[in-house]
C-alpha cells in the first residue's frame, strides 16, 4: 500500500529487498542536490533502519560491508562525492552524551547524516529534513512512514514519489 501527500509518504515494504529498494530511491534523492541532509530513522530493534541505510549506501556505490554503528556510534562513508555519516545512538544512557561525543559539527550544510535512535539524544539533535519511522507490518514485512520537515525533505519526497512508488508491491491480505 502506498499513500502520499506533499509532506508524507506511507509505504508497505514486503520484504528486505523492498527496504533496499527504498534505500536506493533515497540515494537518488540525496544525489539530486549537493546540500547536506539529516534523516532520522526511528523504529524498534530490528525494524529495518540499518537495512535501509545499507540500501542507500549500496545505491550510492559503496561496495564494502555496511555494519551497524551500534557500538562505534558512527561510521563515515565517503562515496559519490558525499560524506555520509551513519549514527546509532541506541547505547546513549543520557541525552547529554550526544553533546559530550562532540558530533555537533558533523551536522552541517554538506554532510549527509542518517541517525538511528535519534530520540536517545533527547531533542538535542538539530531538526531533521526527513523522518522515516519503520515498524513491523500487521500483515508481513514492514511499514515505513516518511515525513518531510524542510524544503530539502520535501525535495527528497518529491523524488521518491516520482520514481520509487511503482516498485512497491501492495500487501496481500
Ligand atoms: N521490509 C522488510 N521485511 C521483512 N524483514 C525486513 C525488512 N526490512 C528489513 N528486514 C529485516 O529486519 C532485520 C533487522 O533489520 P535491521 O538490522 O536493519 O534493524 P534495525 O532497525 O537497524 O535494528 P536496531 O535498532 O537493532 O539497529 C534484518 O534481518 C532484515 O533483513
Ligand atoms: Mg540498526
């Protein structure tokens, strides 16, 4: 099922391959502009956040292993002329740890930042361009809710809605 308006997109991702396809569409949207972007990836353990990040990186041309940054907090990928920082704040006990980690300057006009568990930074992070909330589907696979929060986020959603939607199969009841 896919529903959308200007600011929101709701997708059913039937399997892991569909999550990777969404990542590929997001990579295209990121390549459309040279400006940075901040994407919050939320959802429970195992919701598919790292899989989606892997799909983005593969489509940007990164052929190595995309590992979860759960223990390292951040992984940097330099690919397709982009600096992509993949964060995972799951292990933060207190939001203040985000400030102490010294990441603030990485959230700038040029870097692409994907953040798993942004809520663990307790509102100290800069506001996102795009939020992607993932959860298990009642049927099978995953549901993804995307929402734009800035002109950059809107631009990304418009690339997604023009290119990616036909590739998503509707859920079977
Ligand atoms: N659309 C999908 N349908 C079914 N399984 C999926 C889908 N997308 C991803 N998965 C599977 O979900 C599992 C967990 O995914 P992943 O590690 O990406 O979750 P995560 O949200 O990053 O979890 P964590 O919060 O622990 O970092 C993987 O085995 C992956 O193959
Ligand atoms: Mg993860």
